C-alpha cells in the first residue's frame, strides 16, 4: 500500500528516473529539496537544464517529468510526514528501482527537517492577514433640494491588518457602509457565527 496517490504519469516518471546514473541522482534531489518550498520556482536554470539533459541523454520534456515526480514525492512526504523507509517502499511500488528509491529515501532522511521547516515558514509568510485593531464612526450626510431634506446615514470602519509572525508594517483598511449594506453585512456575520457555533 502506498503512502500517497500514485498516478500513471508518476509511474512513467519513475521509469525515466531508473535510467539516470545513481551516483548523480542525489545532486538533483538536493537541488529540489533546497527550492521546493518556493512558489513557482525553477529548480534549474536554462543552461543547467541543457547541460543535464545532454549529460543524461534525456529530452527536456522527460527531464521536467522527472523533476515534477521528485517534487511531488517530496511534497507528499512533507505534508504527510512520511518516514524514509516508507517513502522508499512507496517509490519501489511505483516502479522506481531499489537503488534509486534508496537514494531518494536517504535524501529525504537528510533534508526532511529543513524541507518541512521551509514549507511551514512559507505557509506563515503567505498566511492571510488578521485584524489587530479596529475603529468605527457614524456620520449623516444631509442634502437639500427643492422638495425635501434627506438624511443618509453611513458607518465607517478602519481595520488594522497584519500577518502573524511577519514582522512587517500593519495595513489599515477603511470601509464605509450605508445602513442597508451594514445590515446585510451583519446578517452574513451572524450566519458565519452560527456555523462556527455548530462546529464547536
């Protein structure tokens, strides 16, 4: 039984990995582990990719599939806290050779703590901002015309936002509601509150 979903594409990539020199494989894995937490990051530069594909006699498309499969396996291992031996067993089940899966699990054993820590830090830095303070005020706008005087009440909120553990400056968000808009907003808040109460 595998510790994460194994697709046919992943199995195909494992077959491609089996053709890589075992001695060079750790260098690829080390680079992936160092950058995997960075969103939309390229693991290798174009010149490096050109050198690697030539050195390994593999097409760029196949090499990208290899990188994608390795990245996927490390991500799944980080999110599920998979042990190195279990990872090796899953990779072998997917069709990776025992030599390559052993190298893979050894790389995971050496880098697991830093990879998980980097993912955690990236998650915190990319976390939604939370409210740290708020102020509000009410106002009434008066208007005159030839027929009647009208009054339009509004409420203004100033909300200070910041990310936990970010260390950056707070951001102030100003929002103004008419009476109808504020009433609708409070109705939504009450609905959210009732759903939270039901979960607790």
